[in-house]
C-alpha cells in the first residue's frame, strides 16, 4: 500500500486507525504504549524495517524504535502530562504518531544520530521536529529493492522476515492463545531486545 498523505488522512482518523490497516516493523520493536510490537502505515513500517536493517548492517546495532502508532486515548494521556508540566506533546488528533507515520527512536548514541542524519531521507524519514532528535516522520517516496537485485544473504534475511511476519499474524489472530495470565513469549522478546537501551522523552 503506497503512502499518499492526503489519501491516507481522508481514509482514516487520527489515533483511530484500524489495526488491520497497519503493519509491524520487522524485526519486532517493542512499543511500551502499545504493550506490543511497533506498528505503522504499511509502507512506513516497511521503510523503517529497511532503515533499521541498513543501520544494523553498518554496525549501528543500538538503534531501535520505541514509540510508533499512538491511539487517541494515549495521545490524550500525553497531552494531559504536557499540560501538567511534562514533555511536549501534540494536541490529540494532530500528532503524526496518530497517523501511524512517526517513530521515536531509542539507542541514540552519537554515531546512531550521525547515521540517521545522513541516511534517514533515503528511506523517506525526516526529523521534522528539530528540538526532538529522536522523532522522525515518514513522508513517503521509499522504494524497496527488487528481489532480483538482492544478494544471497539479503534473500535469506527476507525469508527470516517473512517467517517472522507469518508467526506474528498467527499470534494476533489468537493462534495459539497463551495460558490465562501468561505473558506472550514474543512480547518478552521485544522487551529483552530493548531493555538496556536509553529511552527517549515522549514526543508529540
């Protein structure tokens, strides 16, 4: 699904995007607000997956996303916190997180920041809030590599991604269901992957 800003905003409501219209970033990125994997507009998620893959391939393994899509209820929480003196937050219904096209990064070491500044636009992402170096929004234009242009190693990674997505789709469909009161194993995996990372401030 190609990203067209105006068409997308006419199709969905900020903070109330149906889950079936969104895709998970791969490999899974744990979003504490969603208590599960980070999800976005399908093209934005695919572009972010490619961005993280490229960063990790160059040794920037500390870079991960933290906040992705934000529901309207969660945005009201962020807004109330901001009104009480907390971190800056956009008015509910206006946040790019609510449109499912913004991410807040964690693991922003100096080299990760430098890499993002130099490479994010290749993947359609722009740091559109200059005072928040962790906040990036997808503006579109990313074109995935064609499979026939991939190296054998890249094809193997694609198979891993497809297998992961298939497992995730089964999990959210309720197959299999975890025991009552148990935490899903995949959710624990997301947390383990980001546990040691520095969390950014909440952005609008």
